[in-house]
């Protein structure tokens, strides 16, 4: 992974035209990129509004039925929401990926 600027991600497993990662979740995205089971990550847009700024971090993960290796990951922190598309190496790694997502969410909510 090559960092272009603070908050930007490009190269390696990162693909697509959006390269900005929202403030406060960069370490989560870097952790996902470092996973050997992840093939590539496409960074989506950042949406603001909807929740109070004090709301806890939540991570949602939904897998595409057709491919079963494509995960739509949404990370919400306060009033910010950012979406990612994560391609896994093999469909059998879905369960492990979901466990990692839940572990990251609990870890963030506990303030670690």
C-alpha cells in the first residue's frame, strides 16, 4: 500500500477513482488492505448527515449473492458514512471476513 497524502489511499490493493478515506477510519481501511484474504478494495464516496456526531462507530458488511467474493462494507462514525467494495480471494473466506469486521467494530467501540 502506498499512501499518496494524508487521508488518501492508492496503489497495491486499492482501485477506483475515489481515493479519499474519511478521517478517523484510515486505520480500519489499512487493516483490511493488509489482510491476505482481501484481493482489492474500491473506496466509495463519503456521506455526511443523519446521526449525531457522538454516535458509535458501526460497520456493516453485505455480500453480493452472484459473486460471493464481493463485500459491500459501510463504515459509519458519528454523522459520517463511507462505503467500500472489498473483493475477497475466495468465497470460503466470507465467514472469517465477517468475524474480522465484527471484531474491528467491537474494538473501535471500546476505544482501543
